[in-house]
C-alpha cells in the first residue's frame, strides 16, 4: 500500500537533491587522496593536518554567519551558487604544482564551498521530508554522502594506479559539474508562516537543549577525523590494506544501515540508538589502532561505518526537532559545522600524536574520545531533559 502524499519520502525534489548531493560528494570524497599529493610535494604529517584544520576553521566561521541570510532569502540560490563554485575550484587543483600559498588559498575556498553544499542540501532535504519520518528521511538522504566515500576512495586508488593526480582532479571537476546540473530544477520548499521570529545565531547556538547536541557532534567529528585525514599516509607507511578497502567497507556499511535501519530511531527513540552507534564507531577506530592485516582494515571500516550510518541522521534529526522553525537554517549550519570543528581540532591534534607516538596511539585516542564523549552527552542531556541547568 502506497504511503499517503504527506508521508512520502521519494518525491521529485528529494530525488533531484539526492543526486545533486551524490555527485558533489563523489568529487569531495576523492580528496581523501589529497594528503598523498601533498606528501609528494614535501608536506609533513603535521603540516597536512594543519592545512586541513585551517580549511575547517574558515568553514566554521563562514557557514553559520550565512544561516540567518538563508532563512530569509531561501535555499535555491545558495545551492546553485555553491555548485558552480565547486566545479571551478575542483578544476583549479590542476594549477597546483608546489607547496605555495596557492594551495592554502584553494583549500580555504574549497572548504567553504564544500561546507555550504553539505549544509544547504541537508537543510533542504530535512525540510521536504515528512516530519513523522524525519530521521528516516535524513538517513536515506545521507546515503548520497556515504556511497561517494567508497566511490571517491576506490576511484582514486584506480586512477592513481594508472595516471596522475591531475587526472584525478579533472574527474572531480566533472563530478561537481554533474551535481550542479542535477540541482538546476530544484525550487525553494514551501514554508508555513512562522509565528515566532528568529532570535539570531547566538541565541540558537546557546539554546539549552541544543548545546549537548553540539558537544556530541564535535566529539564524533573529532574522533573520526584521523580515519579520513590520515588514512592515506597510514596505509602508505604501514603497508597494510588500502584507502579504498577501508572507505568502501565504511561507506557501504553506513549506507546499508541507513536504508535498512533508518526507521529505527523514529520507532524506538533516537537517543536509544545513538549510544550503540557511537560505541560501534569507537570499536572501529580501536581496530584501526591495532590492525596488522588487510582484513582487519576492512573489518574496522564495517564496524565504524555501521555506527556512522546512524549517528549522523540521529544528530541532524534531533537538531531539526529541537530548533525553532524560523531558525532551522541557522541550526543546520551549526549542526553541519561540527564536522568542520572536528577537523579543525582533530587535524592538528592527531597529526601531532602520530608524529610523537605513532598511528596506534592516534587511533586509540580517537576510540576513547568517541566512547567517553557519548557517556558525557548522555548524562548532560538527561539533566537538560529533566529541566535542570547542566553543570
């Protein structure tokens, strides 16, 4: 029996936004190989981590500042503008031949545009899915980001085995262009009039029941940072597994869990599912810390991917549910910015740990962070739910 129109997930707008996000994410996911390009140019682990951290810092500052503006003027213009800019920036990597200031400027601009695309398309999707199936809808939409992690990593492995980084960068520009074309028919979603106006960025950021979500989001994003930023050099140095193996296992498992179990948080409660998901992420990172065979790299990807597959849609769904309607774009800008904050913290932090103590210490620290961070969140949010001030 078909779902009533008001409960339907796979609308025309949802499918178009899904494919737009999918192609943009294939392009961005291929840049998991960028540390290898930078290392070939002479960059150290710490400088690679700092470059990614600086990129995230600029995205953290820029995206929330745009949130209120997007709430006023709509989503479509930002989707199209960011899509066009993404295409041009991917092509600009073809001009990079050394560790000059140009790579820092390009990474900064690319980080801002990636952040905007990720934020604005997820905001769009969260608004057009039925409220009764919001976490499930976000989980389905998030598959458009998860599958590309595998495609970008595996395609990068295949391209770099036969050709140069310049060929890889050219392919990313084509993928970004396809994402832009898929977004052209999108229209701004209809909004019901809101009776309570927006209070602004600061009020939304400090809203008591949202602050624990910012905390656990930053913890999650920081913990998974070394699995993406340093995976390329990890496999280069240890000669075990490959980027494609881990990320294919990670992303395909996450996508499977989102499709198969995306309904579970809406059915039994999101926070009941969040704990096991965070501990699965911690387990995958711990396995990376001790891996010595390719099969263990793949198993780590499966375990961490299973957790990631549910953590992200749960957090986004909770943010949308708790935020005021007039502040939804602002809240989503903050929710998606936690991933930039995680990279900002995790890039230099784990780069330093790797240089001082090795990869096992880095991934072991990330595992402990994921597990302990959830424990703190669960206690904090319980206090907030009980109506008492945390602290």
